[in-house]
């Protein structure tokens, strides 16, 4: 039987099956994830990976800083010694699943990403959403995050992660998790960072001022919600240019696309 894969495609699979996810290979070559998985297995290739449970032991790379910022914004941890339950979880929109695949690959690619359909009721309004979830059970990972000031009930905790060595990678991760890049009807772009901890937003504000000479404004939305906002057009561009100065950096594509469509690709 003639193979549906060309020799060039087979060579690509052989050279990249242990580096890229099956989904990514399929997207590049024009096949489904299932077809790629079947071909890898049929070729007798073994994708042996090991879970890196000390990933957050020390923040020594831009990607580690990014994921620390993202998890502080939009992740959760459970640390229950009595039940021996130590969990890191992230749940995001299903359309952003590539981001969880990237995180999974950073840790070794051994965890499952689950798709969920949710029925919700908010203030009497019923709606449905689709999400993707990754849950990682590891005492080492959770303990290291706690040592970096990511806590189980972070909404009520004053302490927060400080990441000065890779500040803008950390900031990009936080923005992707709990920030906003928006363009209004007047075609004005705005950058916002949202958090329950005003002291954390003040840390971001002071760091950006120190590094870029730009001052943002902090507003109180509710008793447990504050926002750090940049709305002067030149200021927004300077901060976003810094966030996306490395085109190969870890990022949430849909927010990057807003930046790119507004300003064009970064220099």
C-alpha cells in the first residue's frame, strides 16, 4: 500500500517527533494528530519523555519567567498535606489550547490536556463555554511555586512573585493570563493589568517606570479588583514593543495578533 506521507514528510517526522507535539507536526504537514501518532508508532519510534518536576526551582530562563507570571495570574495550586494532595492547574479557553500544549512540552510533555464543556449561570444569565484544562500533581512543583510566592488562596495574600531578571517575560505571562490589550472605537490602543493585590500592581508600575521611564495609573474597580492601565499611545507602544521584542518568545497568540495588527510586526 502506498504511504500517504511523502519521503520528505517522513523525514520531517523522524527528525521532529521527539521535539514537537503530534498536533504541531500535523498542522505543519497537513495531517491530523491521530495520523501523525499512528505513523510515529508504525515507524517504531518511541517518544520517551520525563516530567521536569523541578521546573520552578530557579527562574533562569525567559520561558520560566513567563509561566511564573501566567500561573500567578490565571493558574491555581492546591497544597494539602493532610490529604497528600499537591496540584497545579490551569484552565483556559479551548481556542487557546496551544498555550497549554506549550506548557506541557516545557515540563516534558507527559501530561494530558482535557477539553471541557461548561454550563454556567451568572446573575440569572445561563451560558455555555468550552475550555481546556491541565492538572499536574507534584509536591515539588507546588512547593517551589509557593517558595516563589504563588499561594493557594492568592486573592487574599499580600505577597507576590518578584521576577526582576526576566521582568518583561514575566510581565508578558501575567498579561496573557490576567491582562488586556484592546482597541476602542477611536482606534486608540490600551494596555491593562488586573489583579486583586494592589501591592503587586504597584510593583509592576514601579518596575516599568524604572526600566522604561513610563508611568501607568492604578484604579480600583471593586474591593478585590484593581487595574494598572496604560493609555497614552506612545507609552502603550513602548511597553508592548518591549513585551514582544523577541519574536520567538512564549506568548498567547491572540493577544500578540492584536499588537501585530495594530503596529505591524516588531522590528
